[in-house]
């Protein structure tokens, strides 16, 4: 069976699109680090605010802030 260039390109595109669902494209390390830094900054800001307002211990505030950010990520808010 002989394929035209157009048919071959369509097969390649379809294969790439399907494989991205199975094997997601890896993130560039700089992007991954930036995302981790942004997440850590959000946790720090929330923890500092909780400590200042409630007077709870820093350890409790950090745990609460981590949970808040995790819930926001699950909901797609950040």
C-alpha cells in the first residue's frame, strides 16, 4: 500500500496526539522549577497570614497552608 505525503502526515499527527495522552511531554526543568517556586510562595504567604491572624504555631500554619494549596490545585484554581 502506497501512502501519499498528506496521508503520512495525518498518521504521524494522529499518532503524536494519541501518544501525548499516554506519555505526556516532559516539562522543561526551568518551567517545573518555576511552578514549584510559585507553589512554595503561595504556601509561605498563606502560612504567614494564618500565623499573623490566628496566632497558631508556625508548624500548624504551614500544614494548613499546604492543605489549602493542595485543595485549590485539585479544584483547578491555581
